[in-house]
């Protein structure tokens, strides 16, 4: 299945988290074509999530404060989603154990 644009933007921002990188470095990390990456970087530049810098006559891209805030928000959202899934599974397990103890150790599932 093909990645969504949002997933590509998220991946680019994640790659730029630690340090500024050239377009070739970003493309290599994401296993992506440089031309397709440039289009996505242009979008991120227009929305002030990434900035372009000159470093020793080489063009590099780095996260802005806004881009860093977006990355932190996405990270927290993913962690909360994992936590929600874990709690749901634990709740289902507890209900199953509780039902089995009430039915003389006959294993049943309340939710089904």
C-alpha cells in the first residue's frame, strides 16, 4: 500500500529531528527519489515547518520551532493511541478472567 502525503511529511520531519541534512541524506534515509522529496520539502518550507540553510556552500534543511512542535505533537498522539489500545486489551482480558471465575472457571467472554 502506498504511503499518504501526511506520512511522508511526518517521516521527513522525523529524519530532520536531530540535525540539518542535505536533500541526498534525507532521500537516502527515506529511500525516496530526490525529485519527489523536493516537492514535499517545498510544501514543508511554505508552511514554515522546515527551513533551508547554507552550510559550507551546501544547501541543508532543518526543522523550525514550529516543525519541532508538530513532531512532538505527533509523537505524543502515537503514544496515547498505543496506550489506548493496551488499556482496551487489558480491560477485555480482565472481563474475561472475571467472567471465568464467576462461572466456575468456565472461560467465557463478556464482550462477544
